[in-house]
């Protein structure tokens, strides 16, 4: 029994599936802001919705109650949607949006692949962002989780091996690989001390990744303008602390000297980002 209901029968030519679900790692709100940018640039229509009662823990993601003058005017339930549209050049894209499922991941991924097959999806691209020992003064780089080495090399990757908890995007990568569809997760590296605040540079890098890897026509101009403002605010804060200046200088030296990230650098030698992150949030709140 499928977990979705088909809502519209639209045609998109060899679309790219963009996965940007809520609930997993999204440092600096990079993926969320990138998704918002795509939604602002592309008119999409709901193709299918998924069974929230079967997939979502309603006590973890409660519906929103609207109250007007004491009157209950109804609930807005969390919903997982598959949406489709075309970019500015007429190329098809499909968006998988909404909360990450709490249960039944195998059934969910199978249904997403089945729907994507019906739509002729040619590639899956996931969006995410994670805190990393990188400075805000250098361009935001992406790291890949991909289904083949060529895709990983095109995006860039963290060398070596590591085991980490997986999100639904990783499960979808596996499912699409088994179906013969290339899949790659685009992960923006966000300075660890800025991970708890909006970091538009991460979103801009993810949009660039969609353009480069997915061949889509999208603009990151607004995000870059916001990133410049954010960089200026962070610079102002950093200038007020010799400790913070030293940390950023150390990060800059390490990134500049080891672009391939294979020097055996130990991030544990860096100061914790918690203090500077807290100060940064207070500073930015004061700036409005």
C-alpha cells in the first residue's frame, strides 16, 4: 500500500529532484534558505502528498492551531509534498519538501523513487549544511555524499572515512542508486561559530551547486547580497576580540595551506565555537 496520494498529473521533461526536508542538520539555515530561494524563483504545483498520520509523529511536530478571538478556526497539519515546475530556462525540477518522516523510511523512499520514475527524474540532489572548522572570510565550499566517485569529485568531498547518523536524504541516495538514478547530497560547510545563526553564504553555495551539478537556471544574487551584509557584521564582532581574531586567522591559514584537506589537521586544536556563537547571536540581535 502506497504512502502517497497523487494530486496532479503534470509533465516535466527529465527533471532534477531536489530534496530539502526539515528536521536534519541545517547549519546556518543553509538548506532552508536555498529552498526558499528556489520556491521564490520557480512556480511549482503539488504533484503528490504523503500520509502524515503514517509518517509523522504529531507530538514531535504538532499541527498549528489558529485562534481568532477565542475561536478555534482550524489546524494546519505538517505535510510532506512533492512539487513540480520549470526553471527560468524551462528545465524541469521536482521538490520534495516538508518534515523528514519519523517512521517507515524504507516504504517512504520506495514511494519517492516510484513517483520520481513516473516523472522521469534524471538525478536526485539533496540540500544540507553542517558546522565545520572553516572561516567566514573564505568562499563557502560544498562537500558531497554521492552514489559514485565522479559525482563526489565534481562537488568536492571530505577525505577519509567516517560513520555518522543518517538523514532521510542519505536513505534516498541509496534508494535512487539501486534504481539506477544518480544521486548526490550537496552539503555547505558553515563556520562552526556561525552555525546557529542565518548564514546566507551557505544557501548561495547550495544554489550554485544546483546550477553546476543539476544544470538548472537559478540565481543566488539576493543570497550573495545578504551574505555580504552578514560577513560585515561578523567582521565587526571579530574585530572586538583578540581571541576571536586569532581563531579566524588560524582557520584561514589552515584552509589556505590545505585546500585538499589532507594534512591531518585536528579540529580539536581549535577553540570552541560556542562562546563566539553566543556573542555573535547577541550582537546580531542588537543590530536588528
